[in-house]
C-alpha cells in the first residue's frame, strides 16, 4: 500500500508537469511517449502479418485487419492496441518509480518465455471458447519475431514489469509448483470430482416439486416424477465431472453450497426446447482429486485470481496517470472497469495508418455443461 501511494503521488506530480502533449504525439503516459509514426508502424505490422494478427487478436480481441474495401487498420483495433501500449507504459513506470525495478537480462529472458506462453494460451482459449477448428498459423515465437525491434523489446520489458508487480501483491499466489501444492492443500475440496443429478422442472410445477422434496423424497424419485429431461428416467443421473473436464467450473459453481443428495432451494432458469424451465442440480458424490489431476484447474483458478488483483492495481495506476491519446487512435475516458481508450465514435475518412485520419470525433459510449 505504501508503494502504491508513493506511485500515485509521483503520478499526480507528473500530471502537473507534463500537461497536454503535442497533437503529433501518438500516446503519452506521464511524459513518456510513443510517437504517431511508431504506433502506426506497429498497427501496420499487426495488420500485414497474419501470424501476428492472429495471436494479438486472441490476446486482445479486436479487428486489426478490415474487410476488403475498408481501412486497412480499423479504429476499434487501434483503440485496443492503444490500451495495451498505455498499460505497458504505465506498468513500466510503476515498476521503475515505485518498486525501483530495472529488469536484468535473466528477467527479460523469463519475461519473454512468459509472454510467449501467454500468447499461446490466448490462442488455445480462443479455439476452446469459439469452437474454431484451427489455431493461429505459425507459433507465438514467430509472432513475436515479426514485431519491429522496438515493439518487441517494449512488450518483453512490459511483461517483466507486470510479473514483478504481480509478485509484490500480497493477494496473489506465485505460480510455482510448491505454491500451487500449498494452495491445493488448503482448498482441496474445491477440486473434488463431482457427480450430479438434475431435474428440469416446468415453472408451473416448481412449487409442487419443492413441497415433494420437503417430504423427504429422494433426488432420484424427484427426478423421475418431475423432470422433463430424458435423464429423469434414470433418476436424474447426469454424469461425473473431474477438474480436467471443460464443464467443471460450471458444475462446481452450481453445487458449491449444496449438500450431497439434495437439490438446492433456488433453481436456475434456462431455455429448453424453446421454453423456460427450472434447473435443479444436486451433487450425489464427491471424490478427492489428486494434485496432478487437478493441477491445470488450480493453475487456471490462480491465474484468474492473480489477474483480478493485478487489474485492480492497474486501474488505480491508470486513474492517477497523466495520459493522452492522439484522436486518430482513440479517446481516453472511463468505462465500467476503469480508464481506457475508446474507439472513435465516427468512422475514419482514411486509414488510421495515415496522417489524414479525421480528427473530429464524437464521444464514445461510454455454466457450460447445461
């Protein structure tokens, strides 16, 4: 907390000193700039190299290449890339000023490895979530190599700063095997393999269903009598889900506070065959999962938790920084998660990769198993 306060003071002083930047400046964070020409060159490279475009799009979804006949770099892509660049600059300044951090050669090697892994994971997540049949062409290493040298060096340095900042947060857990095992030991029940039964009940029968459960009727009997799902014929048995299952996080969330062999008091409502039904999910068996089998799920949970903590700090850093964005690339303001660059409210009259981009802009508006 003392470090964060120190940074905020520095940022406020910086805001007073630096003030507005020249219109020709692409991006500026507390006086550190990325020129318009450099920013345009980066956008052009992303747009021109399919491998780089694919991995960057997976990491920060946006259209970096327009359809035929449109501007070669859409304004939405420019705004998203501006956000990544601004965040990187702010994190570097925080690490340098508040933490006194200057990455060593070894730190940069580790940061490069981390960045490559992050790009690869982003692509794999894109495929898993969208159902895409193919991963990005080439590898994350090829994508990184395709970046201009200044862009590549910056991304690696920013990754090193990010890793150091995350490492100083007390609310984060280091992503080492030892730390993950310690976390698993303290949260072992969170990774139980879970067998569930379900009952899909018409809204008009929910009250009757709940009264029947109150008389002591079993999960199997309730499902057989009231469930519209085919599983009702076998007592509602729906399957068992281990941490390795893609449906595990949804199943775990739906049964987290429900006792074994009981349906919850409050159902979820879902669409089934074009109609609304009440979904009751009952855990019927929990089995301890060995660490090795649960490791990937543990890693995912910790990454999500660490990211949440880091994003909170990042939002504070951005809030107290003096930031300006060339109107050709976006408009700086607040959204629901904190400060960010927004895409221009009007379409460009030219490619954002050229200097004739229109300057007059309007305000920007501000469970899987089922």
